[in-house]
């Protein structure tokens, strides 16, 4: 929004293929992200976008993946080591790839100049240099608090602003590597009804960056006052919570929270040897419903 003065539309492939694609024109750009490049709905999104005349870009890790073959512009970013676990390899790399594509579009259309583009790239570098330290801190905190965490069978993850998607990432990874019921909710949406749900054996996890910290701490104190178990992840967290020193990044705080949530949830699963049962359930549905497309050899 800031770079282009336009409102971007962020949507799931399912929603896109079922109705949103009809509004596309030849003046639109559709960017699809798929780590394996084989998700059927992502591939179909690109096909429908091309049919409507939109320019299509695919960001993936495999050169001969279906999304790379369908897109007008394939961006291949080999999986990167992310110092947490094989289950999250490549996730943050794809995110950096998205940001770089957006910067490239902005630079080519003179929304930013070379100096501004270089400044953003240097910020990416600085953020990435903190990745391992944040992941290590999150894993150590998890090890120290494992007995407390094991009291709960459900997780509700709260995040607002740039951290809405990060909250979803934590919830999904919890399901995948722990087979635990988890859900992600915008902090405001939680306060508009979900907070009234039965809190038995449910742990609330709050994610807060510098932009949302003041309000999030007020919400945290209210949840505590109600008697609901809650922990706070972020910069300058209350005592006993997971406090990680975060760089002051206006746009890219996600890059600081992904190693935090990955380090936390993967460490928890490892300590208790959960065995990724949720991943087996995912695989069952993917195979039965054929939600993946074959990658050519």
C-alpha cells in the first residue's frame, strides 16, 4: 500500500478460484506462493488469472513444479536452511522472495529509487542475521516452561496487524507437528465473541510486535484478570513470558516472529516426541482428494 498507493488483495487460493478471479483484468498482477509448487488450487489460480489476461508470478522452490510452468514469470528460490527443523525449511525464504518481487516491481515502475531499494535489502539482511538467535531463545524458553505448556490440550493464537498470518502459521504448525487442536484469531475478533468460549484446557498465546505492543499488553492483562491462561510473545514481554529483542521494522516484523513461533512449536513437539501425527492426517486428505499435482521428473 505504501509503495504503490494501491490496495492489494490477499486471499486464499480456494476463495480466489471460486469467485474472486472474475474481477481480474489485464491490468492486474497475481502473485502465487507455493513451497512445493504442486498445490492444485494454487495452480488453478494461476490458470484462471492468465485466462483473464492478468500477469502471473509464481514463487516456489522447485524449477519444474506445476506453478513454475504455468506462471508467466516463475521465481525459483531453492529451499534455505532455517536453523529450526526440517518441517519449516524454506518458509521464511519464500517470504523474503515475495518482498523482493514487490520491491522489484516498485523499482521498475519508479515508486522507489535505487537507494531506497538498497535500504530495504540491507534491512532484510539485518533481520535475517537475527533469525538463529531468536529461534534459539524461543526453543530454550520452551524447554524451561514445558511442564506448564503440557497442561493444555488446545491453543488459541492471537495476532493483529502484520502478525495475523504469523498467528495462523503457529496454529497450523501446532496441528501438524503436535496433532493438537489450535486456532488463530485476530486480537480484535477474539474480543468480539471468541473470548466467551469455554476456556477449559485452552492456552491463549499473544503475538505482539512494536506496532501492536501497547494495545496487546492491555488485552493480555485483561485475559489474565479473567483467569484465562495466557502467554505473551514479543518485544519487552511481561516477566515470565517469551521476550525477544526485536529490531524496529515497520514492514517486516513477520521475519522476526517466524523464527520465534517455529522455534517454540517445534521445540515443544521434539521435547515430548509428538511424531508429527498431524502431518500424517494432512497427507491422508491430500492423497484422497488429490489436492497436489504431480511434479514432472
